[in-house]
């Protein structure tokens, strides 16, 4: 039996760690909620959120070989299989919607997992996805209502903020 030669650093492919690319990708994926997703960690574990963004979004996500959509399918599957990580699963359901996955595709990922991870975990994943779909729809409806109100306000004639002074008061 031959023993393989030990690996040296020259044998390894360098792993990119691009902090700026990580924060840019997180902003693209998570949108305005990106800061809220990891923001509270610095008070408890200073630097941990930065490490997550730099190593995960600036490292693993930057590797060639998988499209962003494929990475999201893998994330949905892994987090559903893991269980007990509902906030992270909800974040990745939102991220998947933001990059163009449909509700049907996300749902099918969960259904497809049932024979592999068990029906209870697949059902738990479906519950998270369903709640996130509803939350996303409510947010979109609220944003649409707000845009319509702003549009209506912009179309109304401008009114003078201060009443005009009577002619005699102006002459005094």
C-alpha cells in the first residue's frame, strides 16, 4: 500500500477572501435588511459578523462552479435539513425570492427533501417558507400602498403653507 505524499501549501488552491465583495453580495442578497440580519452580533461577539460576511459571502460565495441560484438551493436544503435555524432559513427564503426564485421553486425544494431529511423537517421548512412568503407579500403591499400615496400627493396642487396677509396689514 502506498501512502500519498503530504500536501503542501503549493498543492492547495488559494481561497479568495474579499471583504468588500462579501458586503456587496450580502447587500444584493438581503437588501435593506442586511444590516439587521447580523447587526446585533457585535454587541455580543465583536468581529463575528464581519468574519461571517468576509469568509462566507466574500469567500465561499466567490468561488467559481455554482451560480448564485444554485447556492441558494443548497442553502435552503442544508438549513431545512439542519432544523432549528428558522431565522436563517427565513433569511435565505427571502434571499431566494430576491434573486428571482419563485415561491413554487422554493416550495419544491422543501417537498423534494422529505424522503431525504424526513417529513417533519420538510414540513418545518415549508412552515418557515409559507410564513416568509406571507411576510414578503405584506411588505410588498405596504410598499405599493406607500408609493401610490406618494404619487397621489405629488399630483395634488401645491397649497400655500402660510395664509396671505390682508392688503391693509401689508401697507402698515
